[in-house]
C-alpha cells in the first residue's frame, strides 16, 4: 500500500468525523432554534391573549362609564325632585281644603284658579323630567312602590288591596322617587 493509499482512509475517516460533527452541530442549532421559536410562539400567544383581555376590560370600563354618565344625566334631578314633591303635595292639600261652595265664590276664584294653574305647571314639569305619579288605589300592595300605613277593615276589597292613598308616590324614570303611603284592606 502506498503512503497515499494509507492516508486516504484516514482522510475519509476524518472527513466522516468532521461531517458527523457538523451534522450534529447543525442538528443542535436546529433543535435550539425550534425550541426558541416554540418559546417565542408561546410568548406571542400569551401576549395576544393578554391584549384581548385588555381590550375587553377597556370596553367594559367604557360601557360602565357611559352607563354611569347616562344614569347621572337621567337621575341628576332626583334630590331636587324629592324636595319639590312636598310643594306639589301642599298645592294639592290647599286645593282640597277649599270647600266646593267657596270655589264658586268670586273672592276665592282667583286663588283657586292660580293654585290649579300652578299644580298643572308642576305636573308638566314632572312629566318633562320623567317623574310620574304611582297609581295606588285599587292595586295590590307592592312593597316596592307602597308603604302600608294602616289596615282598614273592608268587605268590598280583597285583603292586601290598596283602598286609601294618604300620600302620593312617585317614580323618576324607572326608579322609585318616593313610595306611596297607603291604607290597605283587611278582611273585616
């Protein structure tokens, strides 16, 4: 065997070892790259999920804020309305206190007309602001709308039916402004 021939297997063997080492290095680099890609894909998926949660939270906060603003606008007059209800009650009481005969008397006519006009204007203001009177008489007692002040023996009405309204109740839009003070029928 010549020196060249004895060197060829060693060179081939060295080349094979070098090729295997290079292949292993390439495989390791590919494995590391695949692991890095998988980790980055997981981070991306997590970031996308967090972004979706953040967007949903922003929408919820925006929706709540819009509702709070709408409620504040719709119910801003609640305290004032509650205070002015006593004025409406007193106008009604004043009209009720004037006897029918006095209403026809010329001396009282101006006062009666003025009180009635004021009552109508107050009712119109209530209506424009979403304030409505609760109809109570003849209705079953509803603790969400009525406050029972007394029980009245009755054979005409079913027990638990409102048969007397002591003070009118009012709603502002869909909320109770003041419960109606009522007398309720009891079996008698």
